[in-house]
C-alpha cells in the first residue's frame, strides 16, 4: 500500500484509554496490518486494540512512514 493519503508531518502512535491511537494518517488510508483498526471520527485518527502494537509498528516501518512512538514502554 502506497501512503498517498498521508497527512503532513510524522505519524504519531500513542495510548489512549487502553487502546492505540494512530494519528496523522488520512481516513482514506486503511493501515492493513491490524484487523482491529477503526477510524475514530472524534479524534480524526485510527484506533486499535493495544495488542496490535507490533503489527502497526512493523507496517509503519515497511511503508517507510516517519512516526513518533509515544506508546512504546
């Protein structure tokens, strides 16, 4: 998947309320690695179960997307 719909700036990965939040990607770009990803209109960001952390990080790296990992423990 080509990151054509990436918004400006780096993608930000963080925890919020026990879930992962992937901010900085357009709603039109569905990050495929995690089936649990859902677009949260309230945040204008993707949200996923915390268990999808590794799959999301690997996907970001494979796509060559710059990201800030605020979720890493």
